[in-house]
């Protein structure tokens, strides 16, 4: 999913993932299997409503302190 791919990279949850599949492989190493569906849903919603592709709403984001993109 493009939201998960973009948001996980921006937050620094993945490192240099070139494809959504490579991002997924990195993410599942650290997310317990039972939490994967919920984490997927959270990343999608965060990407749709806060961490938008063109105009991310960093000023209203609760993840600023951990976000690699915000620190740039």
C-alpha cells in the first residue's frame, strides 16, 4: 500500500526501502503478528489524513518527535 510505504519511510520505521514489499519485510520484523492488521490500518489512516503525500500536516501531527521527515 502506498500510504504505508510513504508513511513508514517518513517516520523512519523503514530504511531505504525501494518497494512496498521491501518496506513490509522491514516492518513485520518489529510488529507482533497479531498487531499487523491494526498497524497497517493506523499507517493508512495517518497517511490519508495527516501525513499526506503533497501537503503533510506536520503542525498537527502527534508523531513530530519521532518523525524523520519533520526533523528535516
